[in-house]
């Protein structure tokens, strides 16, 4: 929710971007890449002698070094379609048609990096405007005591994951300023290009899966707002890292692209085939929204599936703790993963092995747990229900909860099952108890 006191800044920033980004029909590019690497299409060069002929992979050609790169069947036709001019970018005159040009032969999409370049200027403009909306609304939220926070431009600490050749960066940098934007990029080609193109831009040469978001937020002086075009095959890993980062209020919002099917899972309601672990986690941790669908035709090369731009407004540690009411997120993870790993079975069958472990093999206690009535809701949840909170209203367990299938239970009901099985993590003082730095992301990723 956007607080009225921040509207002048947010409105001014949106006006600036709207004036700067003019709709266009020609190309502007970002891309899907490994470790959130994004690049911009350049003029493909003809196949050299050290490349094999195009294979049945449909445009992907393997070089002598073993790397697979995208190459059109007719390089000259592709070059004509992708050729564009550059302009001097300013905050009040940014042309979405001004696709950055790249040195020929250096920025072909690489299959190993999962690269698909976004080549539509209108889509770039829509992504940036959605990011501004997400970032300003979350950074302008009330603090833990309910006091309205005044939002200054310096409070918008933007972090772009995988800027590549800088299609998004070229729009964000003049609008936000170098002090309010930094990028994380693993591809040394892009790091070199961005450093030359924008000497004032801060570019971290780093794997996005290894980012220490709490440390990054401390260095920036407050919560981060994330923007990026995420590669399909590590999307979930990046999202789980952001969820963990919200434990320490290191990340407040994320405006990111992903596969359409993954986006649908995040916002899926109960009793649908798309409802699963991603739905439970992110509907617990954040307010989630699909901004719009992105068709394959705006990418080069075209993926075989649609994409989506998702907005995540993380609750922050104070509101998240009130939803959990003492439940340990690590225990919740065990319950959610155990049940959804056997989603065709009832919750009883899915949880039985975990319950045996928790109760030390005592089958009588397991049976008592699975047959027992739900616990009374914590007082903070009762108060939230009385206030009309939608999440809390769907948190009470039915008496036959163990006979349900996982997709029939709400995120709040999974919290209550966890409370029944493990008990509250902290009987007293849970309101101030810190949340673990690493719960959902893999142990090998990042610190914590």
C-alpha cells in the first residue's frame, strides 16, 4: 500500500520515467542468463571456421571451446533485424528504441548461461515502471511501530540482477542516480562493457546465487529493491534467497521476470494444480502480483514458453513474525516439503515419516498428533482476524485437516500444522526473536 506522504516522490519518479521512456517498435534488450546474466543482442557474425555446422538444436552452434552460442540460419538477416543506434542517455530524454550496440561476435546468447535477450522497448519500459511502483510502495510502508516513513529518493536502493549490456540500466541509472543503483553480474564481458559505458555505475562481479543480501543492505544503509530478468533454471533459488533476505529486512521488494508457469505457481490459490511450495512460501512472506505476461516473440532467440513479470512486496521481519507467532521457519519448511513431495497423498500420509522423526519413533505420539484437534489460534492471529486480515482469516485448521491433500490447505494452515508438530519456536518473546539468515536457500549458496 502506498502511503500518502510518499506520493509526491513516487509520482515525480514515475513521471520522469514515463517522459524518458517513449514507446517504440524497435528493439531494446535484456536477457535470461545463468546467474542472472542479462545481455543485449548484437549483430551476429557469420560462422567461423572453428564452428560446427548448425545442429538439430535449432540455431544453437557449438564452438571449438565447447560453448554453445545462438546463431541464426541467415546471419545477415539477423544482423539487419538487430542493428540499432546508440544515443546519449539523460534523465529527461531516454529513447526506448536506442538499443545498445555491441562488438560483433562477443555477445551471442550462450546456451550454458540460459540467455534469451529481451528485444522490445515497450516491454523494457513496462518493467521499469512496474519496478518503480513496487519499490516506492514497499519502501514507503509504515515501520514496526506503525509510524509513517517519509520516502526520499536516496531511500530507493535499487539492485539490478544481471544487467548484461545495460538495457534496464540505461533507463534506471539516469532516473535514480549512481548512488541509488548497483548491479550484480557474473559475466566478465558485461562487467567490462558496463564499466566503460557508465564509469560511475557500481558493478559487482559476482554470482547472484552467492550474494550476501544482509551485508549488501548494511553497506547501502537500508532495505534493497530488486529488479532483474531471471534465468529460468535458477529462478526458484534466487527467489528463496530473497525470501531469506527479508528475515533481516534486507530486501523489501522484487520486480523480476520468470517463466510464466513459475509465476502462476507463486500466486496460485488453493485447490489448483499450480498451488505448491512456491505458493505457500511467497504468499506467507509477501504480497504477490503478476504485473503482465511476456510473450516469446519479444525474446531473441525465442524461448518455447511465455514469461511473466512478478512483483513481490515482502512483509518484513515484524509482520512475518506476527504471522508465524513463534513458529520456526525451518520447521515450517520441513512440514511444507514433506507434504508436497507426496501431494497426491493426504497430509496424514505425507507427514507421518517426519512426525516419527520428531517424536523419536513413538508411534503413539504420532497417532495422537495426526488424530488430534487443531490448537487454539495464537492471540495475535485472533486479533488479526478481528481486524479483517485476509491471511489470518484463512489460518484456522479444520478438524479433519489430516485427511486433506496439501493443495487444500492455506499457507496459514501450514503454519498451524507446524505449531502442532513442533510447538512454537519461542514460547515467550517471539516478537523480538531474530529469524534465521538461511532457511529456504541452499546451504551452498551465500553466507549465513
